[in-house]
């Protein structure tokens, strides 16, 4: 019986993360402070411990994974690489389709890959508490789990509307011992100010970030943790692509094209960056592996945005980062793939895209759910709405292979399961989901507010 | 780095199910019809296909698993055997604790192990549609998934109060293409009769069974499927224990004691029955492995029930089965481990218990949630409330080992994840969960209604 599941031994968990900066044609551009000068390590040190700061700035190709981190990773890693045989049959394609399944983590997504080392480095630095923000709760759950593993208190500021409407990820965080506050809260000055102006404020990710950062900056024993966008987050996620490389070598296959959902960029970076090194060496199949970031057509950062310095948050609180952006006050439509509703993108992903080393494609919401349901019925796994973006692109590619009679190897990152997203599937089946018009006017307006850098 | 996850290759998926009947000291007692005579195969054939009937009656030790079933199993099997190292450390016990994690299946529990072969045998018999019932939805999801794998229509009668209060498992069933009706429904005579008497009827598992059986019995192209209790269901689940035996052999360890939650008995049977054969041969450690069924103290079928012929359902619709029972009209308190709220038990489990080959213990609700949270914080996995019963017993045993300085090997069946049960954890954290008084009076009253067999 052919094995559909390509596994690795726990001893094969990678010993190093891969830093794509070492293989980029040009060095990354630094984040800028309010004075438009590069942010100093001292400023960043207010909210991040030294080891994480060092990784954020590093140009070393290989960065060792500490043993205590690998010991937690082995609770679920290596994650399986799975051949989607039944999906291939349904599509009648000569293509071979594989997916890396990150839904096997305790929190059900790829996010613990970075939450765990972030918790570890903070604990090593003597930090007692971590603050972070969460929207629907995937990142908050991952940080709650990781904090529990290293005995850290975790405080999560959860966007109030999600806190009220999505109680189950909140319960999950509490099961792992985290404190969860509806944001805006009375715990911080920024929360109190907002509530004084509007007691009914339903919150936003930007507000929750402000609260979490304010608390971390005000207490010496407390750090802040972020689940995407930054270089060290992308670094930690490269464990996905590195395992996949070993798994493809094990079965003697190699991807011609890789798809991953792309919001802040960490899941795309995680699976794709390790292949950038192979591509730099000319590729394995006599040609490079195509690396394709898949974003929602309602929030088309790479495909319709501008490459410019912009704030990471809506309120202009963070340093300026050089990235593809739709403008920091662009408010994406309320699609169900909440993890992809971000106006900007990882500076590393952005630069690679700008320099032509990776590709991007945008897909519409209804088409992603159609793909997710087709996948669930063929393969059993019900994917998260974010993952459905990669699945849509992979299916389209497999259909193209059928039309052209090409037996290409297609690989995508199935970033998480959809167990906490069934209400979105419900709305899809009820015909209540919609595609959004390409928000050209809103993007144009928002891009006018980009900060002017000298 | 020591491997915590003991895996098998997909080629090692067992080729046969193990039938414990072959190793029982006495043959099982037959089910009886309304005339108190053994039910004929023709009567059973109204709702089950021939291959399933043959398995239900078989005394053969090994029953081959068809290749198409093994091909679906490999979407998630072999499931991992995991060493709970961090839990051992938290408990400070010299015991070695292992668990078999069945939450990796698409439906998130052990139930697809039997849903898949049931769907296959029905498809082979030319059946087009399967009807079944579900309470909170675990079994309905498993049958929906399995039906989709073999192109069968699946109709699920879901207890109305769950249909309304627990929409997410319903969405999951629909994602796998099943039709789901709130029961009582207008689809069947029994449903219509009940609604005529009481339009507000909230439904019960007994009513849903009646509806599913009525529809299956009235249509030649339709079969009924049951997720626990019956012999063929226990048979299919033995894939769990058989894989575990191979996994223990691989690491050179062997369980001294096995715990599994026990409601209808299929998860206990699945993990424990294959060890009955080892015990019959004297055991591996020079003594038999203790096999312990763990039930809720609010529904203590084995520990407080009577061994007698009784109906399988509340309304007296099914054949009579010789089993431990609290009386078919005993209504268990509303604990959150819905899968364990059953007045009876598998006749095979019951007979093994009656003959002293297995043990049973009852645990209280609050203690099971306490154990589940402790487990989640140590190991990451958030267990289903049913699984928390086995975890409670395993932790108690590990503490005993600490007190006695004994390095025993403890093994339990972690039957499913708790992603759809977070509301129960919520209530636990809020202090709203309670333990129920041992319902002695209700059990006494219900046992008076046992059918009188000549």
C-alpha cells in the first residue's frame, strides 16, 4: 500500500532555522522611527528580549534552534507531508499534489512554530509575562499554549467583537492558563481613552496591538509578542519548509510550484523561504521552484499595493517598515479569512517580491470556500479559511496541468484546520457569503495617507 | 532527542480486525426479539447489509480489513502512540504514561474507524443511502465523512436541542455532504406523531434512533448505521489496540494497565480487546494487563447497573440485549461527556466484565475536567470530555505509583479532541459545572421496568 503520509523521525526535526536574508540579492531595509531614522536596538529592547532582537537584525544563514524549543516542537513536529491522492483523482489531473499539514499543532495552526521560541527567549531573559493581541484567536491560542510550556503568564487583548462572538478560542486560551481581556479594555490608558470617548467601541486589531504594546512597554518584567510580519517570525516558521525539503527528498520528488496563503506573510515565508536557497543555486529540477503567495482579492497587498514605508498598525504606533502596503488606514472588507486581513506584508516577503524572486496571486472569497469544500470531501481535512486560499491556487494549477497534460508537482501549505471556523462554512452553504468588489477607491484613498519619507 | 511519538508506517496498518469472541470463555448471548426469541438474521437484514450481519454474529478470531477500507484509514492512520513525558514530570511519578491519540482523524475522534467500514460494506451491497442518529454530533460527523468517501448519501437525525445549540458539528456534517435534520422531524411517521402531540419537542437520542431506523426499514436502498454498542462496531475499533500493541513492541515497553472511557463501549473495546488475547495467554509482563473501563459516576452502568436483558433504546424499539444496564428509561444527568450518557453497554464488554476479565471504575464530572485541563497544560492537546474520564483514571494511577514508588506503564485511549466542546470547558472555568449525586433512586425506579424474560 502506497504511503500517502511522508513522515520524519523526531530526531530529524531541523536543528537550525533558515534565514533568507543570507540569500537575498540586497540587504533588507531597516525599520524607521518617528524621526524617519532607523530604529535603535534600545528602542526595540523596550518590548523585545535581546535574543529576538538579534534574530530580527541577523544576516546569518543558519540560526540554531535551542534544545528546549525542539523539545516542545516534538509534541507535534515533524508535521506530515501528505500526498493528496484522492484530490488528484477528483480533479483527473496528472499533477502530483502534496500538502504540509500544520493543523496538527495543539493550537491547530502553524502559529506555535514561532510562539514557542518567542516564549523561550523571553523566559531566558527573565521575563515573567507576555502581552499580545489577537483577532479571531489563532495567534492568542498559540501564545497561550507556548507561555504555558515555559511557565510565563500570558495576557491576550482580544478584539471585543471577536471576544463576544467567538468564545471558543477564548476558552481555549483560558484552558492553557492565559488571561484574556476584551479590547478596548480598562487595563491600559489607550483602552480607557477609547472607552471614555465611546463606551460601545467594538475594538480592532490596531487597538489591541496598542494595548498590548503599552502594557509591555510600561513593565520591566513584561514583553510583547507578535505573530507575523517581522523577520524573526518568518525565521521561526522556516521549520515548515525545511521539513518539507527533507520529506520531498525522502520520496524522490520535488515541488515545481509552492502555494501558501499570505496575510502578514509568516506562513508563506515558512514554507517558501527554504526553497529560495535552492532557487539561488539554480533549482533542483533544472529550473527554480515557483514560489507563489496567495492573497485575498479583497485585500490584495502584493498584487495591488505599493512598495513603500508604512506603519504596521492602523493607528501609526509602530515603526515604519518598507513593505507592500494598501495604506495603514485601509480597512479590508470583512472576509472570513481573518488572518489575511492585513494592509501590509512582511518586509522580507515584500522585498523578495519586489526583486522578482517570488510571485503573488489574488483569489476571491467564494472560490476559496468552493476549493476548501472540494478538498474536505476528497481528503477529509476541513481547512481554515486562510488555508483555502492556497488550496484554490493549487487546484487551479492542477486543472491547468490536466489541460496541458503536464505532470507537475504542486505543493501547498495547509496552515490550519477549520474547526473554529465552521460558522463561515455555514454561511457559505447558506449562500450568505459574498465576493467583494476590488476596493480600488478605498485603496487609492488610503495610499494618499502614506507617510512621506525624505 | 528521545522520540515522544511512536509512529508506524502506513504499510503497518493492521490487515485484520481482532474478534474477542474467539477468546471469550463463553459464547456471547444472542439478542432477543419482541417474542423473547433470538432475533433472526432476516429481521436484522431489514436495516443492515449481509457483511455487517456476518461480522455481528462471527466467532472467527481474525476478520480481514478490505483494502478500500485500509486505503481510507491511511488518510490518518496509523494514529500515534505518544509518551506523556511532560505530564509524568508534572505529576512527579515514576510511572511511564502513554496515550493513543485518535483525535487525528478527520472527524476528530475514534468513530471513523467503524464508520468507514460500515459505509464500505453498504456500498458493496448496493445500498445508496445511510441513515443514522447523532446527539452532539461526533458520530454523525464520522458517518458523513465515511459516506462521502464511498459516494453514499448520508442522512443524519440530530437531536433537536443539539441541532440548535451546537451548530458547528452540523456544519461539519454538511461540509462532508450529509443532510442533517433536527429530530423529531416531519420526515418520518414517528417524528410526525411526536410533533403532533408536542410541536415543541426538543428530541432525544432514543427518538432520533427511531426516526433513522424507520427510514432505513422502509426503503430497500437505505441502511441504518450505529456508532457503538454492537459487536461489529467493537470489532472495527480493535484497530486501535492492535496498532498500540505494535507500537509498544517497537519501544520495548508494555502496558500494565489500560484505561478507556466507556459509554456504549466501543472506545474501550477498541483499545482493550486486543490485549484480552495476550491476557488469555498469561500476559506479557508475567501477569495480565489490567483493562479498566472508566465511566461517569452519574451514569455508572458497569459499576452500579444490573446484568440483564434490556432494550438498547429508551422507547423499547430495538432488540433486547444482555448487558449491564441502568434500565432503558433511566435518563442520565446532563453531563458534558454526551458520548458516555448511555443506560446500557456493549454486550461484549458487559460479558467480559461479568466474567471478571476486565475492570470498571466510575469518576465524577468535575474531577474529569480538572484532569483534562492538567493534561492540556502539560501536553498541549485539549481532550474531549469523554476522553477526560480515561485521563482522570490514568492520573490517579500515576499518583498511586508515586506514592508506592512503582514504575508501572500506564496507557490510555485519548479518543478525541475537545475543539467542539469548549463551551463545557468554559462552564468548568466559570464554576458552573457540577457533580451529580449518585442517582440511586432513579436507577432503582428504572431497573423495575426491565423486561421480564422467561
